[in-house]
C-alpha cells in the first residue's frame, strides 16, 4: 500500500514544493522591441511615464488670479464651450482641470477647462 499514494499526500507534496520563495521572471525583449518602447530620458521602457511633472512650468498664474477674483466678488460669468453652447452662472469652485458654476435655480454645473472656448462677465454681454 505504500506504493500508491493517496490524493491528499499528492496535494500536500505539491503545496510544499510551491511554498518556497517566489521569483519574478521578467522575459528579455528583443532589441527591436526595446527600441520601439525606449524613451530618450528613460533607460527602462516600463518607467517611461513615471516621474513626469504634472504642473505646467510656464504657468503665469493669470488664470488663477482672474478666477479667484471672480470667485470672491461672486460675479456672474458666461462660459462659451467649444461647441458654442453658453452657460451662465456664478463661479463656485475651480481647480487645475475644471470649474464649477452655480446657475439659475441653484443648479450646479461642473465644466472641464479643456471644453471651454472662452469666458466673460455677464455684464459685458449687455454692453456688446
């Protein structure tokens, strides 16, 4: 009976074999594939996007100053989107990527800055 092993002993022996320290195996890529992924500032193709600066270095802070002033004075603004739609409201909040307007009837609208063509004060629309 010692010649035949039970299923539990096979599972136990398999678990013991695979319980050792695991090793990460990273395959070697061919030189041509490495050349396609190589970035001029990185030696490792897997870390190409790591460490990229998020903030714009040429930022003059003029946009931040303007939005902060409009936020403090609660000025009515008209935002013209890239597709021509106009949204009117009071600036309630902003960050690097979006602005939040409070429109009529307490309706809140979050607008990505990438979708904004331009914006101006609602008082200036009456003068035009």
